[in-house]
C-alpha cells in the first residue's frame, strides 16, 4: 500500500468545496454520474480501434446502489476504467493544478469567484466530499493487462492508493456519507435526484437495480421523425397536470453554435405568470440549471421546455452567462425562432392561431414592449379582437352560470390587424382607433358606435394600457381612444334640434344642467347635454383618456394590489332626447319642496347609474348610492 500527500494545501480547498453553494450540494450526484457517462463514452470510442477488456459487455449502464446499514452510496459504471497511475494523474495532480492560485482568488474575490469552483480544476469528483466523510475508488482499466487499483481519502491532505478488488472493467466510487447527509440513503430521494439531473443521459441509470431515467430525450431527434402527439406527450412528462401546450418550437442549430431543444407555449392561468421561468438548461443531456434568465430574455420566461447547449460547461453560473458573447447570440437566435414560429402559425393555421390568440396575446405584447427586434420580427402576427355587444351579453350570461353561451361567444370572435382596422374605418374615424376595455361597463358607448357601423377593438388585458402607448409611438399618426373617452360625432345626432325647448320657448338644456350640477355637487364633474342616436340611453360617463390611462398603468405597476382610481375629473353626457332627461328639465317638476327633492334625487340616481356602469361606484360610495336609491323609491311610492 502506497501513501502520499496531495500536492497543494487541501485544508484550504476542501472546506471551500463543502461550503460552496451549500444548499445545492446535491449536485455531487450530477458530477459523479456525468463522470461515469464520460468513462462509458470513452470506452465506446476505444473499442472501435483497440481490443478491450470485457469486450462482450456492451450493455453500458450506470448503477447506483444504496447500503443503508453501512451508510454508503455507490456509483458504478462499466466504462473505460483507470490504472493506479491514471488515478494519481487525474485525481491527485490535475485536480489540484492551479487550485492553490484559485484559493487565493477566492479569498480575495468572495462570491464572484465562488461560482466557478466545480469543474474548473477537475474538482467535479471532489464535490463528493460535500456529503461524504470518506470516498473510495475501485477501478479496473479497459487495458487487458491492467490491474485493479483502489484509492481512498477522508478529504484531508492524505490519501491511500493500492491494489483494488474489482474484476470487471469500469469504476466504483463509494461514498461513506456524513451523518447529516444520510437522508440520501433513500431510494426515492436518489430517484428524484437522478430524474432532476440525469433523466435524459444517453445511458441506462439504475437505482438498486431499477432503471430510473427516461434516457432518450425528444430534442435529440429530427423534427421530421416526430408527430404532434410526441411533442404533447413529452410536455406532459416534463410538466404533469398542466394541460396541453398551445404549440411548440423545435430548436436544432449546428452553426454558428450548437443548440438543441424544445420550447412550449403554455396556457396561462393568469397574466401575472408572465415572469415565471420554467425553461430547463442542459449540457449534453445533463441538467445544469432552471435559472435561465440570462439565456432566455425576461419576456420569454413564460415559455416552458428544455434547451441543450453541448458547449456550455457544467459549472454554468449567472456571471458566466452574462459575460459570454456566445450566450447573447444564442438568446438572439431564440428570440427570432419564437417570432418566426408565431408568424408561421398565423400564416399556416390562421383559424387555430385566432383560437389561441387570447392566451398568447399578453405574452406577445409583453415581448414587443421589451424587445424592439421581437416587435419587428413578429409584427405580422399581432392581432386585435373586435368588440361585440353580443359577446358582452354572452359574457354576462356566462358569469351567471351559462357557460355554453360564453364559449359560443368566444368562438365567434373576429380579429383584425392595425392596418386592416385603419383601412376599414378611415372614412369615419380619420386618425383614431377606438376601443373598449370592458364589454359590460362600456356597452352603452360600444352599442352607439356599432350602430353607426364603426369597429371598436377589445383591449381588456392588464398590459394593454402600456401596449397602446407603445403602439402610438410606432404609429404617430394614430391615437387610441376608449369609446367613452369623449363626445364622438358618430354617437351624436347632428340633424336633431339643437336644443330642447318648452311651450314658452325657453331652453331646457340649461335647466337640465343646473339640476344635475346641483344634485351632484361636485365642480370637477362637467355636465354636457347632447342629442344621442340612441333614445334609450339617458346618460354616459366620459373619462379623459390620458388621465384614465395613467391611473390604470399605476394600478398595473402595483401588481394588481390596487385598483385603478376613478378619475375625479370627468364628463356626464346627458341625452336630451331621452324621456327621463327631458322630464327632469320640465318646469312642472320644479315646483314646491317635494318636487325639487324628487327631481334632485332622480338626477343623482341617473348620475350614479352612469358611474355604476363604468365601475365607478366603489365600496366607499355604495352606501350613499343605496341610500339615495331608497329615498327616491320612497318618493315615488
């Protein structure tokens, strides 16, 4: 038995290894299994040109065995194996060449240097000391004349090397676990780690005799070999209980870099999920990280799936990704592939694309807001839904429990592009693009516009307020305006009598205005009387576009914690052609205290109903609204 000392100060190095990213010390299994895979790949290549030991043993496998009684975990392969000299060379020398200098840099650089420790100096094997008090290697080289060799160390300066007991080609690594890490002596725990880090390694991995890994990843195959069902089944395996994806992108790049993977568009349950990242990064089918922010642009983190980069080192870290030019090129390529897939889906499967547009619209808009290139590349895939009063009624029915009507309305949705919208409405709207953000609360204004044959967009996503600002910069000749933002010539009857007069020829517009101003009692509310094209509509609240947008953006930036504030300055648009409004301006009602009280209560009720339709009656206003309604009813009865 030969004894020796490691060539540098391991009392400095191994404590660092044990401390490195302590909460993720489970990566030791990834490192050891990856080494085993490398050993198998090497012996496969050697076998093509040389005679090797156990040549008939061509079922390559990595075995992980658990010995609970002895507190041991054994990782074994039938790969290329090592001689005693190779163990000395690869375990006790190369592993620590340059490490002493690294220790110095680590001490000076703190956390900046810590991220690259595993793998940089052959220390992948030594990650086993994060969980083991002692590590033993028993190896037999592929060379037909080689002798088995054994190496052991307790993680200090000294090691032992001598004759091994192994009789078949390959290597066994035995970890005598620390007391605090004996929870790893559990098949379920080891299975979970294998599936997390090594699920798609191209070799069988067995835990206590049972294959644990899936072995063959879908992304290594050519798209021409696969069907849609294959992609959907693989998604269900990766993300169980999340339903089926909307569609997918198969990445397969050989130049100017190597990249494989499959990205999926999931069905979002809520827009707030836009910032969740579930893309898994692999290197040669070995899981590296689920933290893909530096590789996947922030606006693409909604995507799910896998990306495999063979040239990416296993010691991947955020600092590495941020500083590597190749990674930035890969990120740009992924952005382009996503944009191309959207354009392709819209062109080749327009019906299906429109069916899923409501699900992917927040993601597409969010991406365009965050990346100019993505906007330019995916612009032709940008759609807008046309608002419809029928859909508004169906939405109300669906809320009441009639889901079939809601689904039916959704299938009738009509979509357009900015260019097509402008062309269809240019004779009526000039430079405006009209929209509603809520089909029910803005149904009155929407109905008036639709009666005149004017198209109105439905912009009901949380992100739409920001997105409209963005589009106004892209289309400076056009401005978005909500249907209830201002008095439109299209909802006012220009041919009607300018004013409403009584038998004495007196102007009643002024009387109506006076009644409402007195009833409302708020100088910030402007009262305006017009003749609307819908006799049944008594009043509308008009909200100033920019002020309301600012309130909505502030609410969106709060992450939904606060609701948009109802603008204090707004306009009450009264329809002089409506019977209620006309009656409130009649002199007969303005006689006596009782008449005045009834008249003011009615005017206030009309105003509150108009606010209610806009969602402008909040919890603080509800008590007063109900009290006024009861008082009015009392006057009537």
